[in-house]
C-alpha cells in the first residue's frame, strides 16, 4: 500500500470551540481530510493545556470531551482521521526530554508566540518551566508521527520553525534520517482570522466575544443582534462604513451569495440601510451554516460512550506509531542498551 504523507493538527482543550476556530483551521482540516491526499492525525493537546492550567485539571478534563464533540460535529471523521489524546501517548514525553537537550533556554525565550503569551497571561517572573518548553513538546508531537504537513493558524509558525530546527539538529548530531521536517499549512492571507463580536481583532473565550459551534439558535441570534457595526451609523438614512464593520466582515466569510452582500454594502454606504436589517440577514446565514453542525454535535453528545471509544481507539493507534518512532530515536542515539534493535 502506498504511504501518504502524514498531516497532524491539534488543539488545547481549554473550552468549547468557536466559529473563529472553524474559519481559522477546522474547515481547512476537514477539507484536507476529505481530499484524501494525507494521512490525518488530530490531537487533543491536554498535556500542553496543563502547562498553564496545572491547578485546574477539571477544566481540561471537561474541555477534552467538548473539543472531541466539536471535531466530530464539523466533520472530522474517525474513519479517516486518527483522533487521539496527547497524555495517553507516553513516548511523547520521552521524546520531549531527548529534544530538551538540543535547544537552549535563550532560544526558547526568543519564541515570539511564547513570549507574547507570557505577557498576556501575566506570568511575570513565574513562568512554569513546562510552559516555556512547550514548543519542545510540540516538536515531539509533530516528529513522533513524522508529520510532514501541519495545518495551523499563523500564531503557530514559530512552533513549526522550532521543530524544523530540532529535526535538523537531531538528524545531524546522531547522523540519522529518522526525523522528518514539517511544513506549516496556513490559511490564505487575511482569511485565517475573524474578529470578535465586539470588533476586537481576536475572537476568544476570555474576551467573551465568541459564537460557539454548540450555541443554540436563540443564543446565536442574540449575539448577532448585539454585534459591533459602525458606531457613527446612528440613523438609518445616514451613510455607514463597511470597512471595519464586523457584520460585513462576517458576511464576507460566511454568506454564499456574494453579489447580494455587495448590494447590501453599496446600500449601506449610500445610506438608508439599517443595522438591524444586515444583522437579520447575517443571523439567517449563520443559522443555516451552524444548524447542521449543532445537530451532529447533539447526536454525539447523546452518546459520550461512543465518543470515549473513538478517542480510546485513536489513542491506541497513535501510541503504536509514536512508540515505533521513539524506538528509532533510541537506536539512532545508541541508548537502547538492553534490547536488540526493534524491541523494547
Ligand atoms: N499549540 C497548538 C495550539 O495552541 C496546539 C498543538 C499542540 C499543536 N501540539 C500540536 C498543533 C502539534 C499542531 C501540531 O493551537
């Protein structure tokens, strides 16, 4: 059988997923999965989530199932993708320890995404060592599956770069070809990110400006009707701004009828089109997109035992792959003292 290149993606389970995750990454992953060119692995990164939530394992545990439901709801298909749980793959921890010796503290401190998160989370002088080093653990995730393609948002670029460096170091130092350099697969320029309901550049749980994949019809409607538009568009007959108007940003992303959206924009800029009307249209568009996702989610949510089985089966398969890579890594380093090669 011909072997397809491996594609790996993952998410930290810290809450339910929202339409920002959908646009930025989930939709892409489902499309790539269904194209069938890659062998997809999808990982719920609970160990990585613990690096800044060590005191709240309950949150991670609950979110694990929420994320799994969101995956299944959007169409990640366990018959095509291996869905697994990071903490259930012991080889990842051993690979992390091995790679830790190939990276300097200074290099870790320079990682722009980690740097930004440290500021954002106000760790100050109290950065957990596990948090500072999570890019190394992410390199273990990626290399354990010899993943070639990593579909992620732009903020993950530094992780891919660090992984590539580690792969080169390892293969060079241990004179091996065991590890594979990954390539990031990013959303097209400007399409990967949607603003929050309040117009903030980022949609996130902590900013309380998100529409969740699991939101019910009423909740979606309420959120849409409260969205940020043009603050200077006070009377219906006033000309309104389209640029920076979150309702139009969402319509550009979600509405299939782009010529109708263009008409609405022209009318809005001219004056005479009220915010309520464009919001009602956006509500219709979003309800139509999200209803099938929500319905599929509910079917799986009613059978958590099945979801658990999917994760267990996926984790067992992922474990075998990661163990095999770890064995090759140990062989390459010559630290397989007591077994003949290939056995542990
Ligand atoms: N850091 C990723 C995020 O925050 C999650 C993640 C962990 C990941 N391991 C990964 C993504 C490996 C891709 C590949 O979204």
